C-alpha cells in the first residue's frame, strides 16, 4: 500500500522537485497512408549562456517539421555544436539558439504542406510531372522540397472539428496530419522507451497540441503525440470499396509506421514502443491491439477510459450516416449509387460539410449540443493482442453529470422525453437492441428506482452513465483479454481525489473557467489526465504539493511498464518497490489508485456489472466474436 500523502523520496528537504528539461520535436504532415520511408539528417547548433534556454528553430524535410525546446542551466560560454540524426530519406538541417528563459515556454511548429493523396480510397494520386496541382475533397496538397531553412514556430492545424464550448463554431483544416516528438535530449548513444499518445474526444474533437510533455518527461522516455482525422473526415463509410472507412485509424497506423521507422533518430528505442490513449484514444489503443494492420508496430498498450467494446466507440450503421450526409449536401444517396455519392461528397467544400454537423445531434441540450450518439466512429475489426493496461476513473460520468445538472431544465427535459433520450444516453440505439425503451426503463428502475431526478440523487445518474459507457465495456474487455491472451492484463480503478477536477469546469464558457460546483460528482472522465499532462493550457498548474507527488508516482507506473513491461513504483532506498500484479483469470484483481494505492481482490461494483451483463447490449452479444491472437513467434515481442 502507498500513502500518497508521504514524500516521494527519503530526503528531508520539503522542496517540491522541479519538472525536468524537455526537448520538443514537432513533426508535421506525415500523411502517407501506407508505407512511409522518411529519411533525414538533423544538425543542431547550440549557443550556450548561463541561463535556462529555449531552442528556437529547427529545420524540416518535406514531411516533417521539428522544433526543439529545452530548459536547463549551463556554464557561460558560447559554443556551436552539430548533432546529426541519420534516418532513411532526404536530410533535415536544424538550427537553434539559446536565449534567457525563466520557465518552460510553449514552442510549436508550422505545418509543412502535405503530400498529394486520396484519403478515402488510399489510391495513389501523386502528381505526374507537369500535372496541374488540384485540391479537392479528401485530397491534400503536396509538400514541395525547399532550399535553406524553414522556421517552425507553430503547431500544425487542428483537424476539422466543432468546438466543445461553442458547438456552432468549427475550427481546423484538412491539412492536419502531424505529430510531436518530445525527448530529454538527442543522445545517439542512449535509447529510451517510447510512448505514443493518442488523444481522446469521442473521435470528433481533440488535438495533439492539447498534451504538453512537462510531466511525463520527468521520466527518461521519448513521448510522441499524434493527430488523426476526426468525424466525417476520419470515419465516413459507404461500406464498400468507394469509402471503406476508418481513415482516422489508418492515420494512426501511418503515425505508428513513421515512429517505428524514425524514432531511433530521436533517441527512441524501436523495440520498446508503447501506445497509450484516453477515451477515444484508449479505444483506439484497443483497436490497434485487435488489428492486423498494427501488428509489430508497438509492444505494449495502455487504455485510459476506453475500449473497443465501448458503445460510443463503434458505429453499427455507417452507410445510413453516409446517406444522411449525402442528402444534406444534395448528393445522390440511392443504394446503388455509392460511387456517385462519394464522388459528389468529395467535391463539396469543407465549410459546407462542417455546417451539416449539427444535423447529426440526436438530442440538443446544455447550449453545447453535446452528442450522446457518435455519428462518426470506427468500425470493429479483430485480430491481435499484446500486454495491456486498462482502467477507468471511479465516476466516469461525473463530467457529463455535472454539466447535465448545471441547469435543471435539462433534467426536466430528460424525464419528460425519457423514452427517446434514455436510450441515447445509455447506448441502446443504433440497432444495438430491439427494445431500447424497455432497457432504458430497466436502468431507471435499477439506479434511481424510478424516482424523480434531483441534485440529491444525482450520483445515481452519474453511476448509470459511468457503467454503460465505460465501466462495463472495460470490465468485459479486460476479462476476455485476460482469459484469451497470452500477454498479461493489468486493470486499475482511479479514485484519487486531488484539489482539482474537470467537473469544476464551467462547460458554458470559452475559454473554460474553473468554478466550484455545489455537488461533489466524484472523480470523473479525464480527471486522471490532470496528473499526466498540464491540460487545458495549464489551467490546473501549478499542482499542489501532494498532487505533484501523486503525479510523479502515477506516471512511474506507466513509464516503468513502457520500459520493461512491469508497472512498478520505486520507493527509494530501504523501501520495497510497489509492484502492480496482472489479472489472474481465476482470481481477478485490480489496482485501486486512490489517496493510497493497493491491490484489491475482485473487480469494483460487482453487482452493477452483473446488471449490465444481463442486458442484451451489443458488447455482450458480440463478445463471442472477440478472437484471441495467433501465438506469438517471439516472446521478446512482449
């Protein structure tokens, strides 16, 4: 057991450790869908002064934008130093200069122009010599080779998405496929484990730019954060060869291919690559475990608050969504005109497509038009397994619940139209059940006994949302994985109650403001991210002392797993390390991560999980199709 109120080390000093130096490398536009053979050389010129310093410039090759960011003290002298990273294509030269810096800055990179290609079909649409460059829907402009140095000072574009706090406003560009690489340094004689982070956002929003490396790089790893296409641009499907779908997932595969090929140049170990994500990113991680396209591209996996069995993570009737989009865009949508439909949609301007998005909301509420039904999400494919950490927060539905109860008119509308809204809230739509109204009534009777919803019994709705969307799908997936997989499965429940919570955010403000709500909704979806990244532009920084100590130990679990497959916390000299044990199929255990940390027998909320197990939801009926992977050829792959 670990008490997070105690100090991290045996040192008598009360000083809170300062976050480590960071080297930040932002890569943009790695957008080839299939084989990506990137090759470049990086040359670094450093000017040292007796200050913490920020490295300002980096140079690009046609598919990569790089910026280094570093904080640290050096002796006062002036030195220029070249550092060369050899990879497999044209070289990149990089230049950076030191300047006085009091604290970590927020560097970023411009997008390089992406290469021409067809996003829907994967067809090679590269320009022939002399061909006129034309940009159309689901195509992207090519990247021209340039001479000299190209500055990289901004993050790449967001992928097109509607803003969470202003749902009538959309942002982003189709030229949005880029990734970041963060390393403590570029030492060629040391190879570090690599964590590839996949952002969440229900497959309709989010960006790699939201996740800075300050906390994770206290540990000696390389961090990569990636972008992928979202919404209709990432997951439109006509269920045939004209638009097979899952382009956002293919973007992720392409990013993993790039990492596998090139991370060695940035002090990363190609034999120790871990993929990690939260919510939609956590479900994406699970999809990659199950997809043959991703085989061999990573060695371990971590899913926070998401699995491929989560009802919001897969779309059961994608063709219906495609036809609805076609109707809204005045394109052909007859069953036998799939080719014409896709060609028409391809020719529509992005702005017009984005303006159709509100038509896919099943229930408009909270001034945000939140979307209980995910109209654009991946389609399930099953193939392989690798070692896996999976878990949830204790009250996943707290964030949605806090927004829901912020205005009681939402509660009244929910109750008055429960037979329509209830099935949407709990995932009983999209062909998942023949009796969604009946099932929603069962949920009401089980969780709040059919009583009127009030702020006093708000926790019952939070529990129902948590269990249907996160807890039961993750519980089911981890049980099946532990039985059928040769690799270990580690399960956790996160209940650490720190000073801050996402439920404190005002969901009707932009930028988001921290407020104090009158109901304690619990530890909700995304609250664990507070201790992994300085999220929301550092809204919760600096972390209070105890939260910082917890953050360091929480991060150690994941970075030790990425290092050697064994999640461990080093407790210091003379104290036994804390070891997280995998699930035994015959004697289920989980790690309880609260204000103390301990291994518990069984899985939490057993009776509630049994209730959902009895329901005819699709993640129960489809579990027989959840196939084990073929035997591993080399146990070193683990």
